[in-house]
């Protein structure tokens, strides 16, 4: 991204800080009403559980599997819990009604619900949009088992968090103090959003498939900028269709980055006016296979997104494996600003312990229950110490995390 774009977005964010108090006339956050654990019971036994979490102004969640039987009027005649759960791929709030869409783990079956608050810690769950001829279940009564623990983050909370992240990035206290190539999964860095330790990836001990190994061995080890300066390392691979990848990342609360700086500035203002957090700041275009990234994803705290964010780029690979698409990714963690060694202008500063972002990506997908297998693989000539395209140094154990989606 050009320096002018950074300045524009920083100015927009400052404007939004002034604008938001004027917009916050209604302090009631509908997300907090729905956030928590909701359960439905049949004959005194819980058969379905809905978990909803407020991820910095955005709801995400899951619904557990169940086996039910209905009579001709849609009343339950039996209901039993089953193993597994489906993530909600779309959640919309409208007054007291939550519109939910879930997709099965096979990615083929979609179910729509409406959840409406009708009492203290009580709601009604309705099935909507079922195919013609399918008996629609009568509404289920849900009761809140665990109330949301945290209060809605205030503007002061968000600004304080953003300031802490900014200062940590500028002073280097957010980066790993251990240099070299002996980094281990889950210990490289602390996450900016949420500010907690990165979970360890639950990796498989099984050897990677030989054909996939050969394909990864032939990949470029690093991506490059438009001037062919080598930059970030290729540090993860995702196997799955485009739809699988996009829905899985959405379930893991990753946001698709905006691609137009001017439009994003307007979007930042509009979202602040609507009391929403702007978390989709554009990222610079980098190259692999001779083309710019197909998608950019990011995860950040409100306001701090200008300076600090978890983010990565992915490219569709020129090969498939077992008939499935393969996506090649490069992830880094922005922690502040520094001088661009190419031109002396301002650019993002990354956490030099880049394995932390690789592991953060894998762990977030595992937490969303979207990973079939996750395997670390050390390719020939691994990248262990290098600089990105703007001159910032980084280090790694050289391994690539190979993620096969469910």
C-alpha cells in the first residue's frame, strides 16, 4: 500500500474517533443479548446447544448436531444429542430477532433459523426456508445456560487497547525475544486480537503424502513485491475448495481485506456511524506465481487495525492434490510502523517471529472445527532468516503448516 493510503486511513480513523461518541446514542448492544450458551431440552434432557460469541462487535457461533423425530404437526416425539457441530456462516441481528445460517461439515447442507428473545434468558428458535414437503419443526424453547461474561467494550476500552498495541509494537515488547531458527509452534508471539497467547496447533504425526510433498518442494519459498524484491515466506498451505476455505475462515472470524483504499476510507466512516468496528483495512499487493494475491484476510482490534493486525495473503496453486484445490499462503503479524528501506517512507513493521502467525492461522481454524488434518512439513532449503520486501527482518523454523479442511 502506498504511504498516502496509510495517511488517508489514519486520518479517517481519527475522524471516526470523533464521530463515534455522536453515534452512540443507544448503548444497548444487541450482540450482548444473544451472546452466550443456549440449550433446548426434550423430556428434561439437552439435545441441542447453540454457542454465540461476540467477537469485537461481530457474532460468531456454532450449533451442535442432534437426531430428532417429529409428528405430522412438527412436534418433537424424540430428540437426542449427536457428536459434532456446525458453524454459523451468516449471522444478522434485527431488533430482537437473530437470523442464523449454518452449513454442515460436508459443505453441502444449509439450514436457516430465526432466534427471538421472548423472556429473561429465554428465546425461541424457529426453522425457516425448509424445502417444500419437509415438515417444519414447531419452535423450540431455548434457555441461556451461561450469560455473556464481558460487558460491551466502550470507546475508551477500544482506544486504550489500540494504544497499548501501538506502544508494544513500537517498543518491540510484542515480539518474541528469541531469535534464530529454533522457534516452536505457539510460542513465537502474542496475539493482538484477542490479546492472549496463541494456541498450539494440534498437529498430526503422520507423514505428509508424497505427491503433496513434491508439489510443496517445488513452490517458491518467498513471495515478492512489484519490483521483484523477495519478501515474506510461504508458511502455510490450505487444501480445500474456494467455498470451503472462505466459509472456514469466516467461521474462524477472519475478515476479507478491502481492496480499494478510497472505498475503504468511506466504509470506515459509514461503519463507525452505524456503531460498527472497521476491521477490513486494505493490504498491499504482493506476488506469487507472477500474480497478486487472490485473497487477503485479517484479524485485528478496533482502531488498532491501522497499526497492528494479524493478516495473510493466499494464492490458488497451479496444481491440485487428490482432486482438491490447493491454496498457498504467507502470513505475518503487523505490530506497528517502521521505515521502508526501499524509499524511506512509512510502512508496517512485522513481528520478526513469523511462526507465530502461521500457528495462529492454523489454531483459529482448528478452534472453529474446520480442520481435518494439520501437518508441519520442512521443505528443502527452508527459510529461517530473511527480510521482507520493505527491509524488515524475520526468522522462522522453516516449516510449512499444511492444513486440510473438512
